């Protein structure tokens, strides 16, 4: 049983004795006070704490108003053990900080355990301001935040009195707990490092991987060997019984055994500071990336889909004179290719383009003026043709009867090598690379054809004469 419960039961026993001495039972007293009978029973048995108006009304109902003053004093003693925040903060947070300062001044050795935040004696102004703002909103207490921060900063002067000792334990989680903006939290950790250098302050940090002998249930402060204060969300507990103080002292000592001190404690604090710096840099990079304009998509040139095996479009070139010999070598195609338009006799023209049976287009050779002797290109100057890659066989266009080859000249899929040049069958310069292009003609306007290989010259000759006729 705690001191608080023991004193509450003692107060209930005093009230029970007054009712009994008056000759009233519980129901009769409840009827006089306008209460439910259960309330009278709970107060007398120490299960409910009466208020000052309750005690004054009780004393008057039993005919002992003179006993009210003593009973209220007992109630105040009871309140010193269990102080609700609503009652403690009625005048604001600044008065509560001044009461704490008086208690600190009466203490020689102060032991503090904080598992979730930086202790008040080590807080910076901005860190404390953020905490007070949250508590004002939670409890609905007076918003004396600036005055409360000032009172807490004044309370920290006790740290610089050398005749006092402070043993403070915090967890790594308390170092990382972010209750204010990042820059302010980093300043709070710097403040922690500065205070730890004081000769009368012993700062211990419980590492993340430490094995806790007892669970860190809540924070508590041990004032010498006479008082333990523990805070919960609804009230502050003041424990004065020696047995309770001894128990909290054993708990504190077990936590101190797994904590690290000195250089190792400062290393952990600096490690948390470095984590904050990295987070700030990453946040700055994300902010810069979000504010940067989106890159424009690169302009792309549309590529026309070419037919399988198609080559580049023909280009114009010289059609007569000595430079005509620089025209592309004889085409590797069959005479049935669709040739370009032949030039008129005696007029230099640009050769047409031809398409062979594989869909490959070639530039036709230039025309030859009438009367100019035929120039044969030496085989040594002809450029060898690269073996074309097999391509899908396109659908053959419908040819007119006059352009169809004799059955003997049906061409296989295999590309033939360029035949030897025969001047007897050539009238103009042969067409360029591609499928059998025909170039500009001579005086009679006939299209030039590639010379037939040996053994097929007669067939090509017959075909040419047949087409000319």
C-alpha cells in the first residue's frame, strides 16, 4: 500500500467516525447532503478522494463544522502525494516550475531517469517551449509559455553549484525523440554535450542494444533519500515512504549498470547529431529536386519505315564527259528491273533509278551525247559488291508482257556476281547499285543494260532485240 492510499484511507476513517458519533447511517447522511449513498461508502472506505467542499458539507451535516479545518489539512497532505495536473496547473506552468526550483535547492544528490525525452534541467529554451505548448493544449491550462520557459531556464542555475551532484540517465531513444524542428533538436544535443562536461554532472546513455534488467516504464526523479517524483499523464506522484524510495533506488542502479559514460556516451550523442545532419541534407536534396523544372523531352526525328532491302534514294551526278566514267559500277540486277527515263539522243541527262526483283533501288547511269565513243570502265576500278543480307521476299509487282523475261532467264533468290562487261551489248553507262536500273540512252534512246554472264549473252541479246522490236 502506498503512502497516498494509506493517507486517503485514514481521512475516510476520520469522516466515518464523525458520522457514527452523530448517530446517522450512510443513507441518512447521503439524504441530507443530496448525494448517492454509494458516494458516502466510497469516501469512508478510502476508494474516493473527497474535495474541500465535500469535507465542509460533511462536517456541517454531522453537526461538527469545527472539524472541517483539520480535515482539509489532512486533504492537503493527501494531495501532496497525488497531485493531478488539472489542480497543479490551475495557475499555469510557471508557478509549477518555481515550486520545482525550491525542491532542487533543498537537494544535494539528484538522480534522474528519462526514457523518452531530454530532462528539464538540461533542456534548451526552444525545446522547452515546444513541450509547454503541447501540454497547454492537452490540459487546457493557462498559456503562460514564455514565462514558463524563463522559469525553467532559471531553474537550471542549480547545475553550476559545485556542492550538488547530478546523476542523469537517458536512453538513445530519448536522444532521437524529435519534439521540435531539426535545427533546434540538434542544438539541444549540443547543449547536452556541453552540460556533460561539468564536474558535478554524470551523464549516462543506455545504448540501443543494451539488455534491460527491468522495463523502462516511466520517468522518475529521486531527491536524496527522502522523495521520489514520478509523472503520469494525469498527475504527479510524490512518494515518501522509505520502502518505496528504496525500490526506486534499486531500479535506478540497475539502469546505471547498463549505461555508458564519458567518451562513449558523447560518441552516441555525436552519432545522433550526424544522423540529423544527413537527414537535413537528404531533405534539402529532395526539396531542390521537387522545385527544379521538369526536363524537356528531346526532339526526335521520325524515321520512315523502309521496305525490306530498300536503299537510299538516288542522287544526281554527271551525265556526260570524262567524269561519266566515275559512275557506280554495273548493277547486279536483271534487265526486267524498272529503269529510269532515258534521255533523248544527243542530250546529256541524269540517269534514272531502277528497282530490281528484290525491291532494291539503284541510280541509273548518266546519258551519253550522240557520237561520243563508248568508254569502258576497267574491271580493276570496279568496286566489289558486298553480299546482301537475306531479306523477306516482297510480293512481285504485276509486270507487263513486254517486260517479262523468257522462262530460260527465271532468276533464283541467290544474287549473282556482276558479269563481265561486254561492249557489244552496251549502249549507255550501266545503272548504279540496285536492282537493274536503266540509265540515259544513246542516240536511239535505248536503255543500258548490264552485260550478261558468259553462256547467257545470246539470251540477253535476244531479249534486248525482242524489246527493241
